[in-house]
C-alpha cells in the first residue's frame, strides 16, 4: 500500500508514522519543516476539565463530532511514544504562562510537568538577564494576583544571543546545565518549586534537574519554541528511521485521478513537476495558516491542491472577518474542508470527492482551534482516524 502524506506538521508526521507502522510505503511531501516547532510542545485536546466528555457538546459541524475519543487517544499515544509527555487525554491541568496567566492543557513535555498549579504550593520564577521574552517579576506578580504564591528573581546569565535558541545551544555545552542547576538550588526557599524559561532540551533539562535536587519546570516562551523544536526533531528522526520517503521543499500542486480515485499527486520540486503514484493520500497541509487554503483580497476561499470546496461558517463574504478583534472568534479561522467520518473531504454534493483522499489537522472545517484549545487533539485524532480508514479500505 502506497500512502502519500502532504504536510509535515504534527498531523502529517504522526499520520506518516502510523501508516508506516501498518506496513505502508509512505511518502511525505512538504514545503517546509512544519509548524510544530512554533508550538509550546503541549497537547491541547479541549479547554475543559474533562475534554473527551465535553467534546460532543461543541456546536454542530465541529470535527470532534466525527473524530472519536478512541482516535484521539490513538493519535496521542503515537505522538507520546516519540515525544516524552506527562498528562492524559481524559483531564486537563493548569500551568503558568510566561506572562503569569493560567493556562489549561492536557499533556505537557516532561520538563514542564512540575509546573502544575496546585493549592498551597509556592513557586519561584527565575529569569535570565540576557534572555528576552521572559520577565519573572511580572509573571510572579500576575500569578500572585490570581491567588498563587509566587515570587520572581532575575539572575545574571547570558548567551551568544537573546533568544531561547541561543540559550538552548549555550546550555547544551558540557557542564553548563549542571552549573545552572547548582545556582538555582541556592535561590529556592522552603518548598518552592522552581520555574525557568523553556530554553533546555529534554536531555539537558534532566541533567539540570538532577543537580538542582528540587522540583523544577520549564515555562513556555513565544516561538520558536525549544520544546516544539525538540518534538519536531524527534518525529522527523522517527520518520527517517522508519524509512519514510521525504520530499522537502516540495509543493503539492494537483493530482491525477481515475475512477474517482487519486492515482498520483503532482509535486513541484526545483522548478519541475513530478508525478508521485499513490494508493491513498492524507492531506495534512495545515489549512489557512500554511497557505494550503487561500483567502484572497476578494474574500474568496480556495483549496490550492485538489480544488476542493472550502466551507465557511457564513455564506456572506463580508462577514467572514469582523472588526471586533477582542470579541467573538473570527469566522475565517473555522474555514476548511468538510469531511465524512473517514476524514474524506466532501464535494459540493456532500459525497467524498475522491474515494482515497483523506484530510487531517488544520485542513478540517468547523473548529476555532486557538479559542477552544483543540488544535493538537484535532490533528492527532483526525490523523489516526484517517489511517484507520485507509487500513479498513484494504480489507
């Protein structure tokens, strides 16, 4: 079975690994490195205490009405088998942000796990003088205003640059993480849990935590995110080890079809068009964010690869964006492809556009991912459900 995956985000990489585990020959086509490295590295299922119990209460047309709880669990389990995570799909916990807000999520990188906000706990937030984007005194003050016992300290620590990536490289040097760990252990008082900005890869964080001898955690920063980069590299390395064939800097621009099935995908690489034969396609191109779906100056929506109809919450183009940016979610962000229970995109007649085309992640219509905190759950659940449908089609 030849399966072609379009997109190298969390949905595309996870779908490729799941299809490969089923014995498929997998080809992955991507314009770039995917958006995973821009994420916090956390896995949001839904902004609710019990996400899987609440998902069916979402508005009609939401993809969670089609994506089953078992598919979400299967996708998360696959992702977590390559990326060390703490938490579960069944419940959420609350963690601090870099500004001292409280954020609910389901699973976090292991390096963030001790940052769960619990009643009676005390937190010491430590920032670094040479690092932008994290101000520990501000974050601690905001947490205190919400009833969390917290204080902030800034220590002298610099790197060849003021970004998380610069600090990540600097702290990966032999002994650097351990030296920082010893400094941190001297700052904490009583039972304080230490929070630092997320600048350490998991292995370096483990070295730091071992020396510190206290509960310690990382706090997500704006992108590019070190935990997100770490997750992306782990998935890509797993794909390479599994012998997934990659077409980097390749843009899917069309397809050949016969008898209602796609027989090949047209990919533009280095100025020429290559036709890649396939038995099934998983379209995980990222949607509006990546340009797989276009929104032009005439407020027209279009799918760039297969010419599929793009669904919107409103039929009035003038209402697809509104000026109240602090008000209701923008309808534009819920635009995408309408799919059936097998994740197959539907045509204007409500039928599968192609019998062997499946969509996943940001391509799906009906969700306000950022507002609902549902992005990773939709991506992983739809990827798992699409692969399962492909496997069933073989029998």
